[in-house]
C-alpha cells in the first residue's frame, strides 16, 4: 500500500507465486501503489479501492471458501499507511480493518500483515474462524523496508520458505520466526517478535498443511 518502497508490491508477487503453485485456479485480487519504475498495471491501493474489494469479497465468499489477505506497507502503531505516487492518503486503522473483515467471520480467513507495529492489529482482528500473522509485536519495528528492498523480511520468510505448502500455519510461522531472528541477530537489530493468532474454529484447518487448506475443494 506504500509507494516509497519496491518491496511492498514485490511481496504480493511472492505470495501469488506460492498460492498459484498450490492452487492454479485461485482468484487473485491485487492492489498496489507501485514505487518509481515499477509497473502500474494493477488498480491503486487507495482506501476506496480497498473498501470496494473487501465488500465485494464479502458478497461472493461462501462458508466453504478460503480467504488470504496480505497487506504489506509502512506503518505506525495502529495505522497501516498508504502512499499513492509519493503522496500520503488516510491510513487504514485497526477499526477499519476489523470492520472490513467482519462480514467474512464465517469464512476461513488468513490475514498476513507485513508492516512495523502490525502486532497492534492482532487483538482487534481476533475472530473464531481466523488466523492472523503479524510481522512484529505491538511496539516493535521490522527492518529492510528501504526503497530498493526486494521484499519485506516477513513476507519473504513466509512466502519463499522451502516446503511451506507442507507445513501447518504454526509450523509455517515458526520457520519464518526462526529465519527472521537469525537475520536480526546477524544484523544486530532489535527483535521484531512476529505474532501468531489462531481462532478456536480455525484450529482444525490451521493444523493442516497449507496446501490442504488452499487447494480448491
């Protein structure tokens, strides 16, 4: 959602690659505010377009469907920042994202937030049939989100992880946490402490290999 780093749009492509490898028929809805020199072939990730996508998704999603929502951006505590063409527009708040996801409460939903301070969204987004993966704890930052970064560390640790399709949500997240901790130790930066939430009704599908959950029923 932020045009001041190439990593954010690249994260979407990385996630798409994993999902398409598991289910070639998966429906993808992609928004991006590309950095300079990146393609502009997707609709912009404006608050209006985000709201439209979420409302349409809620209209068509059936209880047997699965939804994966990835948001990659710069952020402040409780705010997912949006920059379009280098200009800041109103961010997505914890309440706005919680409200947008509320119509999907009966649909198995995985939310991945690759942003600093994204742990602040975990509590507001908790729901029985939902899994939330956040790049950091409430008051912590991540690293390597500069303009020329290929991917954010959290998205890369998840979506480029070898064998990810055969791991449960907890194991998938655990491998990502280990990879990020190793990088942070090597770089001598403060731990970001990525967070995981699994709702009570989500445990049945979260314990399956990722490919079992994502593959078309």
